[in-house]
C-alpha cells in the first residue's frame, strides 16, 4: 500500500510529479463527508498497490485551496507525472473507483 500525506507544497509536488499514477484526496478536518469516505479511500490504497494514494488536509498547506482550484470537500484528483488528469468533488465511491481504474 502506498498511502502518503503532504504537509507542504514541496512534498505535494514531489509526490504528484512521480511517473506513477497518484490519486489525491483533498480534505478538511471538519468535513463530515471527508470523515465518512476516508476509510474507503484507505481500503482502495490497500487494493491498488500499483498506484500512489495521497491525503492532503488543505488546512496544513497555506493557500493550497487557491492553488489547486478546490471548491468543496472532499475533492479527489488524479495526477501522473505532474499533470492533473481528472478531478471531482463529493464523497462518490463509484466515481472514485472509476477514477482509480482509468
């Protein structure tokens, strides 16, 4: 399982610039939907070992919400080699599964 956290812009950039697909969960500590879907995100990290999974609490990184165009919580994004391939907002498990697989 590759489940990572980023607490700075530099850590985030280093992880998503990897040649491996990286699925990112942007969350807020006080978000009920974030708390509800986090265990499912962790289970997917255990299942899809060929991918990286990253959890970012937007309160840990100043101005991160503006930089990443995050408009709601939770937001999921998929990156590869530093490029954002897809993104969506909401605790939608089927949509998360689709993002991970494709």
